[in-house]
C-alpha cells in the first residue's frame, strides 16, 4: 500500500508517499480502507520528538474515515463495507495511508448522510472538546464559559457544544476571525492580540469572572486564565497544566481538569476506550441533524500533508484540514 512515511523523528516536513507493507487485523481489530484523514497539531508535535515505542518508518494520522476492508477475530457488530470513523492511538501506525488498523470497540459507524471528509474533521478536536464539556465540567452549575482559540479545532467545537448546552460563551481569536467564531455560537469574541483579555472577561461578567475555562493553547495561557475564574470555577486544560501556585489555597477553590485522549488508548480501561465510540456516535448525530458544523475548511491530497502540517504549526489555520484519498 501507499503511505506517507516518517523516516525518523523530526523529519515530518520531509515525509513522502511511498510503498510499505499493508497491515492485517489482529484479534479485536478492523482493517480500514482510508478515504479521508484529518490533520491535527498532535501530528507534528509527536513527530518532532518521536515516541519510545515507534519503529521507523512510522505513519502519522489519528482521525480516519473510511470503509471496513477486513474484520479481525473476535469482532462483532462490524462487517466488510461498513462506513467508519475513529480516533486512533498515536503510539501505533496511523491513517496517512491507504489502509489502517483500529480496535473495533473504539470506532463509530458513519451515517450515509455524512461525507468521509466531514467525518475525518471530527475526532481529535471534537472528542477533546466533548470530553471537556460533557465528561469534566458540571454543566448544570455553569453559566459562563471562556473557550480560548475559537477559530481552531478544539476551540471551535467547544464553542459549538457549549452554545448547544445553553451557556454564555466567550472566546478568543484574531480580529479577522471574529465573525466566524460568532457564527459558531460565541456571544463575545476577544482579540487576544489587541485587547486585555482579563479586563474584557471581567467586564462581561460584571467583575465576577467565568464559571469555566477550556484552554487548548499553552501552559501560560492556562495559567493566565486562572485569574479570570469565578469562585468555585473550573479549568480544563489540554496543552499543559497551569501553574497552580498562582492561586492561593482555600480562596477561589478552583477545580482542575486534564484532557488526554491518548491516555485511554494506552490504558487497560476498555470502558474508557469504548467512550470514544459513544462520543463519536453523539457528535455524528449532531452533525447529521445540522446542529454541528464540522468546520471543514480545506481538503488536500495526502502528498500535501507535510506543507499543511507546517501551516498548522504556525498556528494560523482556521477550522479543520482533511486529506482525501478516495
């Protein structure tokens, strides 16, 4: 099969489409003919330093939509020809290839009404945002929420899901993306380059602060956000933990929540792994009903992935980029 091969750590900009061995499904696995694969910052981030258990050449790509080509032993509920979408395990070879493997219990069946490209835009960013809102936050106790990076993947899905949950949504974005982020559901959008984010947040909330923050930007961004939280506030962080010491104990009594999708794949907790399918099913349902935008902004070829990942690394990409194979 053809695949985009990473020859060694740090060489993701040099990946090229080459022939490699087609995998075969093991017990509990499905072999998927890849039709579309989503791009995510985690691709270039993990490729930069590599993973201890990787062998080279390695294949990146976590978000796959396609068709079941072969069914491994012990698999029930799936058959050849089924349309499928899943979030993959970055410790294993991924979906920048004509075929890829996934554990059957972590995948979702893709409705005919949703394109492979739209589906491949969902998993990493969408499931992360879903976990943040529906697995970590006590939504019944939250009215206002700050979601950083509303024009990006996690932020954009977070804005939509928070608005669907009936929350007052504040987001950050460059000025040229403000209308786009508002179209996703944000009530307020702050230009983090030109405005004082804390001052705007405190002004919007009458000096109280927000009930929750979702940060997928950086450790520093998460740390800065602590000062914008109301009493009993919550922060969900994806790109690094904040410096907890900036909050004096027994004052704001802040709750901290970590998101790491990869941890479920690498654990022995099958129930946690099955939750990927549960989340995927719900998000696909929302997408099919027109309640969720996949934020698909660009469809490219597999050969164009290295250049697109480079643009992602510069942090100025709006929405989602997906590579189409079929």
